């Protein structure tokens, strides 16, 4: 008899989702899906608002990565204003974005995934939490808390709040950096390096014990998308996008935000409120790709900071071409955190970072604008249309998690087929299937939006569980 | 709230969502405490939307901690005040639902910290709907809740 296994909710993720695994009559996995079960609607209710409100409005999409939305939204507004922001403002935003990346990656690695990595996938779920990690390895736990504090305190110093900060506005930032704040951040750097070094050492020691998971966790060839600088180094705030194929060859380079809106499409599937992004010239689903730490490190040939450079060389030795297993998102996340700490130190060491000129001003000069940035989870794009008075007519967001959606679903199916056989499974096997999704560190709150009309299915089920009637709106 | 991260003898740690009517009682009382004890460097006040693991570090840096939160299990406006015991190792927890016992356990396990006093002040919530106002019962409970905070802080600092 066929059977459906449901994991609901998927735990230790940001947002709400479930996994369904469909077994055929032989008990083998026929299909599996990752469903995003929440709806937000930011793109619709921003219609009618003045465009300059959009950064602070869009930051409310998420409590973990609001800075990414602030930055991408501000850049979309600046495209409408047709302004170039002052260099110091760009550097300050870069620093804020990197601080967010560090604290978000710390949350993902230490709070959400380290219970699996440190305590084991089969550990009793009651133990398999941040409290379990604290009891088993307090030094690593302290490192995680310290790295999260590092990123959040920088955000609070710059943006006045650690969650949903302000400060980033169309045209730049609202105020320059004070020397006292610069010095306070610089004083935090040595401890951040120590904590990161501890985490990297701990990860490298335990990674080799997860050979089976490495082979089965969304381990397949895909295309990859991410921002790159002109000098081939990694970038999170400016630069241009590059799409590479599974062998590492460039499919398209130098992609601006405007070009992104032309070549990236979004498909809708009936089982999820999150869209499935794809590269239109290759069609759907062949044009699907991955974004985020694994993709970024696969795309760039250098980090641009000395310590992270060493780690990138080691990372690239994991495979001959692009590193394919999504398990290695964990490794890539740690390398990016190291880069973030180094880059923040470098930015603050330039005396020009205290320059008072941090904002450009203008009105509406174009009726459409797009802005892109790298969120912790991957590429983020905001695209807006306004009227002559700057009133929002339309908004579309392409979120990192939607761009990873196809790979997450394929990954869930791959893991389910690997671990569930003859209809038999254990709690540890189901945890592994959840852990595949965790490697992507999805932000489900960010990723779910209305697409015109939402696909909707209503089923009427009797007391015995039999479906009496069904209505579908596609 | 202050950005000062220096340790204090007494930490007042409140959580709640100010956009969910009575769930905002924690941040409201924290704001009052911030003003009430502004001149006293022995007291540090933190208000957050939810309790998160990184707050364990703040707890470890203080001698005593007073948690403040709303409660849907109490009748609206009821003020309860009781000691908090750190979660045991086998208690089980979810990162999204960290509470005061979890935080004390984390402070113990990560920083070998044991608070001299750890108390929780809860106020029964009438409405958790979207909104920025308190129900009549919670509004009426504010003076009593403030009185409890004052007495607790003075007692913590006496010892």
C-alpha cells in the first residue's frame, strides 16, 4: 500500500515548512517535496506607498536578514533616483551587510546545525539542541554566542537596533560613522577571529565523520549564481552577478540588477508558496541554479582577504570542479564568516570611513529600478515600478531561498531515496532529510510571496479521512 | 535601550512584541525600568522581541536577573512573581521557544554561571491580537508590576 510520510514542521529552520515523502506500494520513495506553508504578501501591500519608504518596509520581511533587504531595496530606489551614492556610504553599507552575514551564518551553524554535527544525527531529539551543544562543548557554544554578538552589536552600533535597523536609506546612510564606534568595533575583532578559528577547527575535525551525509545531501551538479568583483574576488554588496554551469564554465557574466530581471524567471508549483527561480534562456527546470555560500565560493577564484584566501584554497580542494554536495554549505559558511571579519577590519582601517559625506539626494528620475545584493543565503533582487510622483505601482522580490528551491526539493528527494527503503525509516533518517534543508539555511519568511493569485487547493475530507470534494485554483 | 555592554549587578531582561497588544507588557515595563533606574549603574535593562541564546552571556555577566514576560496561562492582569530554576539537561528545548529556564541553563553550561537571584515576573495577557494597546486588566496591573520590579531590584542589590 502506498504511504506518505510527513515531517511537519521541519525544525531548526527560519520560517514554516514541511516535507512529504511519498512511498510506492513496494515501500520505496516515489517522490518527495519541501513545502513552504506560509504567505507574507509584502510585494502587494507595498503598492501605493512612497518609494523611499521601501527599505524600512522591506526590512520587516525578516528578523535575521533585514539588512540584505535594506541594501537591495535602497539600491532599487537609487536606480529610480538615478544616483550614485558616496563611496563612504557604500563602504558603510558593505560593513553592515557583512556584520549581518557573520551573525546570520553564526545562527545557522551554531544554533541550527551544530546539534546535528556535534551530537550526531541519531541523538535523541530532546538532547539535539543548542542546550545539548552547550553541555557537550561549552567552548564551541561560547564561540557561537560570541560571533553572533559580534555581528549583532555592529548592526546595533551602526543602525541603532540589532533587528530591523534603520540608517540605510535611498541615497546612502543617514549619518556618518563616529570614531568612538569605529574603535569599539575594532576592539571586538581579535575575539571574533579566535571564535571563528575554534569553529573552523571543530568543523574540520568532525566533517570527515559525515561521509555518508556528504554523499547524499543534495549532492548533484547544478548551475551557480553569485556576485563577483572585477578582480574575481567575492562580493556581497556591489559587483555584478555571474552564472556558471556545473563544470564551472561561465554561462553569463557581468549581470546587473536590470539584466537579472530580464533573464531570471520564477515558476510556481502547486505544493509550495515559495517560487522556483530559473535562468530563462535554459528554461525550467534546466535553468535552475544554487546560490549562497557554496555557490559563491564555487564562482570566485579569490576571497580578497589573506586568512580567508587560505581557507578558500583548502575548500576548492574538496572537488576538481565546483564543490557539489550541499553538506559543504557548512564549510563555506565558516569561510565567509572569516572573510567578513577580515573585510570589516580592513574597511575600518581606512581613515576615509569617517567621512561626513554619506548621502546623495534626488527625486524620481526613472520609473523603474532594480537592486541586487548577496544575503547570507544567496542573491537577493528587488525590482520596483513607480509613477511620476514616486508612488509604488509594483514590486517583485527574488529571494535567495526561492533560487535554491529546486535544489532543496531535489535534495530532499535524493536523501529520502538514500535513507528510506522498503517503507522503513527511523527518526534519525528523517532528521537527516530535514538536515538537507538546513544546509541551505533557507529563510522561508523571506521567500514566500503572492504571485498574482496564489495557487490554492481546498479539500473536503470526511470523518473517515476520505476526500469528498476538492477545488483547485491554479 | 542603552548600548552599554558593561556588566551589572542586576539584569532586567524583558521580552515581548509591542505590536501584539498585551504581549508588549515586557518591553513596556523594561522602558519604565530603564527610566526608573537610569542613574544606577548597578542595573542593566534589556528588552527583546524574544529570548535568544546569546542572552545567556548577559545573564552570566550579572549577579542577579529579573525576567519579565506576558503569560497566556494567567487570567488577564494577574501578576505573578516566582523563582526560576535552570532547565535540566534532559528537559529538551527548541531554539524558537527559548524561555527563562533555558537561558539560565545555557548560562550555567556555557559560562559556569549561577545567578544569586533569578526571578520571573509575568503578567496575564488579555489580548494577543495585532495592536499597540493594553487591555483594561493589563493597564490596571501596571502599578502593581512596577512595584514588584522595584522591590525585587532593591532586594537583589541589598545582598
